[in-house]
C-alpha cells in the first residue's frame, strides 16, 4: 500500500452518529484522495487535497467534510451518518510525477450505517 | 464527462484458460492505467500505458493501448487462481492538471482451480 494506512478498518454506526476516518502516509506526497466504492457504482471521488491546508470537492461530496491540517494526514468526517453512506472507503495518494496520475491506495475502511 | 466502460462486468474461467478484458471510451486519454483489487484490499497499480498502440507485458499479463488512445485491453495467458480479483482501468480527467482520475467500474475475474 506504499505506506498508506487507514483507521479504523471496520466501523458500525447508527443513523445520525458522527465519525472521522483517518488516512496517514509515511512519505511526503502532496496529493491525497478519499473515494467510496459501492457495488455497481465503482470508485467515486469524495474529496481530495493538493497540499497541506487545501481541500476540494470530488464527485460525491455531500454529507462529508475533510481536513488536511498536516501534510501526512487526510481526515474524512461524517457529521450525521446516513444508511446511504454504508460503503467501503479508500484513501489514496498520488505518486509525485508531473506526467502521470498513478495512485496508491490504503487498505480501506468498511463502514456500515444502521 | 469522460467515461470508461469495462467489459465484461463478470468473468469466471478455469485455471489455465486465456482471457481478455476491455476498457473503452469515446474520449481520448493521455494515458490509461490498470489496477487489480483483491477481495478486502485496496486497488494496486499494475501498469500505465501512454503511447497509442503501446503494448506492455507483466509476466502473463499483456496490456495494450489503442492506436487512438480511446481504449485498452488486458490479456491474461494461462490464468491462475491468484489472478482472481477486480480489474479496474483508469485515466486522468481531461483539462487542466491530471490530478483526478476517472475509473471504470471494473471486471470481476474469478479463476477456478
């Protein structure tokens, strides 16, 4: 996983609860991403960051917030979880290359919202 | 919006068989990548193809980028159970920086012993 770790690996929430998913890299990459993966829908980009202190919306940002206070960490927050947010969440970093966007993924967090 | 269509969606074969999976788009991509995702894990980058017509080999896996850079294929020779997984193709979004990727929905391959 090229030094990308995700915490926690599994979590079960009740509707309306909040939680934060942590992505950490042990390198110094600028670009970090949060995706969700759902059957039949594939990987969809939630939010991303192009550097410390920056964040931007992806394809499906509603219901999520992110922060990148430290370069090594990218946090994904769910303020009020909904069953539609049951999914597998992946964090990824982009290898430092001006030519290609080659991404390296963490092992994922399986979230169930009841 | 650039889309990547992968086919087939599911493929179940016996060990030793050959197979080809496809990744197609109506848009031109500057490059395409292939990832493999094993159950319970994150996607892992296999290869990046850049030049139209390019062929890259990774052991029993052969990747080809179409001449017009709108499609790509992955051919596996003598498939093994360890090849089981979800194969995803991805390409950089057009316009501006290439820091976002478009992913296909994948081909789920099962190789039975």
